[in-house]
């Protein structure tokens, strides 16, 4: 409501700017609401762990701060509907994945999600915005379970470890999670730091955390 009021006053003051791409700059709430990145530890900080298996697990657990962040989980739900916001609540409206995750024919994701974030309307965006397939559902799974699953070419889109790590460190849709717009909390660290942790994880044997050791992010 406060955002709406301020946006309204900006609209009245500078009508030519309010709906343009400069609207963010004119809206004082847009910058004040930006949340800072939580830090990620660097691979070198795990050097004291002598056992390579333990070291790989610790590295993956650090990378898990990104993997289990709302920015990734919201698009990797356990159902046919995405979740949204930092609270990972059911997407409103309750859209369906449809064919290939692009949404139902009458309401594809692109109806609302465009090529870039549109902060005045609080809608995130990126070219190719669509839902991760059912086999890549992460919501409600422990980090150990997600780890086993993303290593499995039968469920991860036929990727080996190299292409899996490349996808996470370079894919631009994954990269959206670090510039999510509006007041969403960005994924921790940077995509590059995330990639470095995963490369080190592979280098030390890509061992997964034990499946029973911790709980999954509950919702979705
Ligand atoms: C009718 C408009 C509309 C359609 C269609 C739509 N979305 Fe959304 N979506 C939104 C809005 C608005 C938000 C922002 C909600 C908020 O943060 O308050 C959102 C947020 C999201 C988020 C949350 C991002 C985050 O991390 O907070 C995801 C994920 C998402 N949508 C996926 C999809 C997918 C996938 C589709 C197609 C299957 C889709 N949406 C279709 C309007 C829509
Ligand atoms: C807008 C939705 C969306 C967001 C946000 C998103 N993903 Fe995905 N993700 C997808 C889709 C769609 C696929 C399937 C496409 C493919 O396989 O190339 C996918 C596939 C993947 C895969 C392939 C392997 C597997 O088993 O899942 C990985 C790894 C992955 N995403 C990581 C991430 C990470 C890490 C984040 C957050 C930093 C993230 N994704 C955020 C939609 C999303």
C-alpha cells in the first residue's frame, strides 16, 4: 500500500517518467527496498578440511545456501505451480506449468513475465522465463536429496558434472537470482562465487551431503 501511494505521487509529479524505464529511478521506494546479498565463503576457506569427502560435502553445503534460496526453489517446485516471494507461497494466480513449463495455453508465463524485471508492478522477468520440469523439483527436499538428483543425468536434463556446473555458473536464467528486482532477497554471494564453490566440489569428488542429515525447505 505504501509503495502504491508513493508510486502514485511520483506518477502525478512526473507523468512522463512514471511508466518509462526510468520509473525505478524516480521511485524512492525502489532503491531503499533493495536487499543486500548474504555472503558466500570462498573455496579456500575450506582448505583446513583434510578429508576430500568431508571437504566436498562442506563445499556443497555452502553452495546449498544458493540452491535452497527462495529465488531457485520458487521455480523448482514439487507441484505444477510455481511459488513466489521470499516466503515461497503458492503463485497468485495459481498458474499451471502447461506444456514444457511455459504455462497453460490461455495464460503463458510471458503474459506477465517479460524480458526484464518490471519493478513498478513487482513482476520479475527474464527472457525464457519458465518452470523447471517435475524431475528437477527441489522444494521440500533435503540438500542431500537435491544433490543426488542434480547429479543424475536421467533427471537433470542429461548433464554430466561439467555441464551441470557450467549451467549453474553461467546460465542467465539462473543468474537472474542475483538481480531479482523489487524487494526480493538476492541469492547469496555472486553467481561467479557460486560457480567456484561447485567447481571445487567437483574437484574434491562431488560427494553429496548425507540424505538424512537435514530437512528440506518446507513449502511448494
Ligand atoms: C497473471 C500474471 C502472471 C502469470 C501468467 C505468471 N506469473 Fe509468475 N508472477 C507474477 C507476479 C505478479 C509475480 C510477483 C509476485 C510478488 O513477488 O509479489 C510472479 C512471481 C513469480 C515467481 C517468483 C519469483 C520469486 O522468486 O519471488 C515465479 C517463480 C514465477 N512467477 C513463475 C511463473 C511461471 C513459471 C509462470 C508460467 C507457468 C508464471 N509465473 C506465470 C505474475 C504472473
Ligand atoms: C524462472 C525459473 C527458474 C529459476 C528462477 C531458476 N531455475 Fe533452474 N531451471 C529452470 C528450468 C526451466 C530448468 C530446465 C531447463 C534446462 O534443463 O535447461 C532449470 C534447470 C536447472 C538445473 C538443471 C538440473 C536440475 O536437475 O535441476 C539446475 C542445476 C538449475 N536449474 C539450477 C538453478 C539454480 C541454482 C537457481 C537459482 C540460483 C535456479 N536454477 C533458478 C527454471 C528456473
